[in-house]
């Protein structure tokens, strides 16, 4: 979502700000802007609708004069996508603010400020912050104190970064609900909403905790907790695996990340498996003591991560012998739910900052869960820090908005969770060894699945003029069909729905005609014969099918069916393996459609607002 970057240095910083924004570009945004305090002590503001490149072009070749500045990429929540609504927002030509999140009481604050004589130049909720700080500055000599006084009035979630023309060389940040890190340099310091933004300038970071504020100069960083007490926060060295690098030989990050899956899974398995089971501290030190007591699992997630949770339910109930519920975080957090006895709350999130999932985790602490576990890709994220246990997916930075390798590595983690709980709940040694063996061959199976790339690319033109599609699967492949449908709609903008194949006759069969491709996921599992009957139901109604099938499933291509044979694999890992051809299908269809694959319209990565 929105990206924040700030810097205070001895050198000119406009290029650092723009490079930082570029590194956050992948999150999706609609406009970008920056403000620097120039050598005359004036705030220089440049904002543009569109890509960071448009901002860069507007700034021009020469770095702006000024050694302190703030910058932002916006994903609009309040107010349309216009230059006036782009951040930074300025009050009294002196206070500049960028903000990530939503100020829920902005209407009330706006009215109060208007009564005080403030004029608003945008429709955003953010603009109330800068005017309120400006108003507080009349009472507080100290810039930090004015920001502190302001945030007492704000309701909602925010990460905000403020600059004051009367305090050159100083930045103030406040975190409440949206992530912020401080990058530590030598004679210079930085701020960003994600450490990736600052990797060209530093590898040392402080991750702000909820409620923290920081007062930052070139040479000093002072952090205060939510009660205003000075605190020491740990300095983290950057974990090299979480660096996106470039696109390499690939045309898009998404394609690169699809192809990285075998190595990402290999990395996820390293030192975590023994011959017959799991290493002890896969979920963190002492985790087995907690996992031993688990009798129920409640999974909470959003989007692609939710689909991973749905697959895990099949595994946890069938293999580990625990009951499992899976729920979308934005629903879970706003309803009264029944907490099962000895229930473990499992959150799944690539970024570990997904607003609804994080809120659900925080809520769970008051609800009487046995404990919490997060399956997450970012070691320094809020969810990892706030959960009792954590499983790091080790997928490396995922830049494509449409999640790929984060999903498959989440599934690996969830299979390991099945093993970890199952070992205490009667899972036999043979069953445990079988899971371990399947996981060990998984990277090779993913490599074999990637060999389908050319065949799938050749199919893609058949989707060029389609507006709707249907994905079918059964058992663990039902959530994979859901994930396949989500990928296709996200990046090709073709409407795609997924159904459990057995549900066809309860409605969706009415939609079948030659204009709506039906994509079927058909590994050679115990539900194959049932699935074949569903395939016949589609054929009888003139549907055109694309069947991703195990060669032993004996499907044959004909006028109404194109069969893509997927490498034979164990039923257990089939949901992970079959994900790959569906990702490739979406990718190549999106290429035919000419969409913005890595940053599809209206979407954002790391969904830090509700
Ligand atoms: N509410 C602000 C910031 C939006 C945001 O954080 N998006 O991720 C706005 O609409 O400008």
C-alpha cells in the first residue's frame, strides 16, 4: 500500500527519496510526491499522479537542494487520485506530512480546524494531521511536542512522518497501526514503511513498536513508547534473503517469482526436516510445549493466504487429527466467535502487516486462545513480533502484487505444522516419514511443473477474448482452484470463479457455454472418478475445458477438452505442485491481455489498511 520514505543527511537527499519510492513501487499506488526543505529553508513540494517515474521526471536530472525530506507513494483511501490529494500535505508553508493508514475521525477534526480558520486543499483524511500539528505548534515551542499533542486527537491507524521548516535536519515519526522502520546511517538517518526502501543506504534498522514515536536528526534517534517514555529498541541487521534484487532475465517480477519456487521451497526445508520428522525449533524455541497441547486450530488470513489456510484444514483434520476452522480476517475480527478448548490461533500473511489479520491476532489475545502462531515471510514484521510462535516462510522478497512463492512456501509451513501437531496426536511414524519424503521431493516436482511453461503459453491466446471463467477442483484442490481463479482475476482482469466441482449442479452449470472456459484441477487422487463425472456434466452442456491432470488420470484432449499433463506426484503435495501451472496460466493470459502484471490496477501489496 502507501509507501513512506524520509531522510535527514548532510548530502542532498531527493535521489535517495525517489530511489526509496521506486523500491516500494511494487506495493501498488496511484500517485507519488516528495517535499524537501531546501537550502533557503523553504519547503519544496513535487507531486504527480501515476508512477514514481513521473515524479522523477518532474524533479529532473539535478537533485533538489535540501538535505532533509519526506516522500510518499499513495494508494487512495479518502479522496480521488489527483495531484492535490497526493502526499505530502503542507500546512502554513511549514509543516509537511506523509501518512499511511486512515484517520477515522477526520470529518470531526476537519470541522474543528475549519472553525479555527484552516483551509483544506485536498479531500484526504491525511490533511487534518498537518493542520493540527500546525495548530499545536502555536502552543508548543517544540516540534516533537506538537506532533505528540496532535496524535492524541487521531483515531484510526497511521504511520506518519513529519517535517517542520523551523527545524531543519529533524524528522518526527509516529506509528500506530502501520509499520515504520528507522534506517541508521553514519551522519545520516532515514525512515521508511519497509526496510526494502532503504537498502541502498543502510542495512541497520530499528523497527518501531505500536504506539512508538521517534525524534530523528542526522546524528541521533530518540524513540519514545506510547506513554512518552524514552525506550531503547533493538537494532536489527538486515537479513540478506529478503532482498528482491532485480528482475534478472525475466520480463516481470511475477514470472521470476514463479520460477523461484523450487529454490524458495528448498530454502524453506533447509535444516527443518530430519529423516522421519521435524527439527525441534521450526516454530521457535520451546514451541513443541505449546503445540503438544493443541486440540483445535483457528486459521485467520486474507486473500491468497486464506487459500493456503483452506488447504491446511484438509491436512490438519485428516493427518493431525485436530479440528480446524479457517476464516477471512475481516470477518473474524468483527464477529463474536466461539473459541474452542485448547485452540491455537494461526495467522498467515506474506508481509506480516496485513491490517485485518494483524487486528485479528491482537483481538485473539483477549479471547482465550492457547497461543498464537504466524506463518509469515518477513522476519521483522508486526505479526512475527507479536505472535507467540512464528514460522518464517523464507521465500525472499516478493515484489509481484499477485502472490506466488509466498503461497507455496506458506503451504510448506502448514504441512510442517500438520507434522508438528500430528506427532502428538497419534500420527504414525510411517505417516510422518511419508510427509517428510513428499516434502523432500517437492522442489524437484516444482521444477518439473515449470517445464509446462511453453505449453501453457501456447494456450493463453484462447483466453484473449474471454470475459468469464470457472475453476473446478475437489478436496485440497478446491482451494487451489480458488487460488487459480484469484490469480487470473488479479492480473488478467478476467472474471473468474472457483467452485468445488460437486457444487456445479447447484447453480453454476447454468453459466456453461463455449464462451466461458472451465479450468479443472485433476490430480490422480481418490476423488478423481467423482471429478470425471463433473467433467462430463460440463461437456454435455457444450463447455470448453482446460484440464490440468496427472497422466495416470487418463484424460484425453478432444474438441471440448485440452489436457495439460502435470508431473505425477504424491497426493499430499499435489496442491502445491498444481498451483504452479495455474500461476503460469494467469501470467501468460495477462501478457496476452497486455495488463500491468506486477502492479495490477487498483491493487496493492502489503494491505496495511482495512
Ligand atoms: N488515507 C490516506 C492514505 C492512504 C493509505 O495509507 N493507503 O495505503 C489517503 O487516502 O491519502
